[in-house]
C-alpha cells in the first residue's frame, strides 16, 4: 500500500469512526487525539483544528447557530480556552457565529487579509475583538506561523492593492501537521485560483461551497488532493454545490465529503 493510500485509508477510517461514534467522542471531557473538524453549520464555513497545544479556528460562519455542545467540546480541548482565529473574508456566512465562539472561548490572535470591512457585521466583529483584547493582524501571501506541531502558511492574497470583490480577498491557508496537509480556500474563485503559487495538499476545503466558479479542473489537478471537503447547507438558494464543480472533483479522483450530507466531518490526526 502506497504511503498516500495508507494516509487516505487512515483518514477514511477516522471519518467513518467519527461519523458513527460521534456521540461517544463528545461524551469524553478531554478527547485524546488532535483533530480537524469541519462543523456542519448549514451554508457557510466553520472549521477548527483542535489540539491540547493550540486551537485554530478558520472562519466562524454558517446559516445556523453552532450548537452549544460543539462549543463546549472546543472549550474542553483548547489550552486556557484560547483560540487563534483566521477569517477568510467578511461575508456573513464566514463570520456569523463569532459572538457564540467568543462567549465560550477567548480569541487570543485574529488574522485577516484586510481590516476595512464593508459589512456592518464585519465591523461589529472587529469591535468585539478589540473589546476582548484580541491582537488583530493583517496578513498576506508569504506569512508563516508555527505552533506546536503545526505549520500554517498564507498563500493568498498577494502583497499590493487588494481586488475589489470580497471573495477575491479570501485568505487561502495551508496547514501542515506531521506530514499531512490541508488547504482552506475561503470563497476564492477560479480567476484567482490560477494565480496561486503551485500548491499541493491531501485535503482540500474547496472554495465557495462548491460553486461552479471555483475548483477549476487545472487547479484540482495541481493540488492533487485525495479528499475534497464541501462546507455547504442542505437548503441554499445559490445552487451550491454545483454539479459541474462536483464532477470536476470526481474527474480528479478527489473523494467528496459534504457537510450537508455527512454532518460534522472530523479528521483525527
Ligand atoms: Zn461563503
């Protein structure tokens, strides 16, 4: 069995285990393993990397409120109840749960591609972070940070003036943990995917909830992910995920995992 296939099988087992035994896992006060969770929050993104050394949250959105039990699980996991928060962009479906997160956890540092939110919701998030004494950072391509056992790098946006469209301003982040790699695309469209530096990852959180305007075939071919996670609501008015994008993922042999069909998707690390 090739190394990639072995990792893939491990991931697959972990997901099956998590899907089948989630109630048992949640009952434990301090789960033993580090994990990456794509929370099922309807239409939007809310992802967390949980370990006893550091907790990282990638977006805090969703069309419905993240359940209290999930926040309690995060609080049990995170050292000193602190999280490092990365916001891909200021659209509501990526930030709507910020108050709930900050009720249970302290955002020690927060990272954005820009701080001039055009939405009222985004402005309120920035005010709340200030109120919680969170250190706010503006980052671009080339930014790297290392936590215990985890490397995180920013691949988008590039330095210089930002594009006008909010989706084009999405932070794209790559997380690496002991030989495993994960790519988080925010809502980046294909017109920007093609300008990214060459990047590969085993797990791809696809851009823009499986929109037909993201996940181009050439991009998927470059990334070579074995798993494509689509964070999407069961009922949405956008037609996400699009059949075109899903068939491109299939054509590139990327196993599709959808939060609308599977619920929370947990990868044990
Ligand atoms: Zn979105």
